[in-house]
């Protein structure tokens, strides 16, 4: 499945389907990866990272792919 990833001013995110993994500087974020299911939480208020560690790991793998330099 395709994914979308981005980084701006040090804040970053990766989205695949309804899932979004984001990292934001304080005070807007926790300066840790946070996971959201946008189908159920469009306002991104309920961090599911601790409840869904496998999904975090899968999205982090996509992030690593996104930031890997091309040759």
C-alpha cells in the first residue's frame, strides 16, 4: 500500500491509509512519535502508540524508507 511522508521545520509525519504517525516539537507535540487512526480521530487527540506498537513499527519502517538517501 502506498504511503505519504513529509517533514517541515523538523516536525515530521507518515501516513498510510487511515493511520498517521507524527513527531512534533513541544508545545504542539510530545517530541515522540504519536500514532493516530484518522478514521476515528480526525482531530488527532488520542495517541494510540502504546496500544499499537506493531503499527508504530510498521510506519517507522516507512519513515526510514522515506528518509533513506537515494543513490
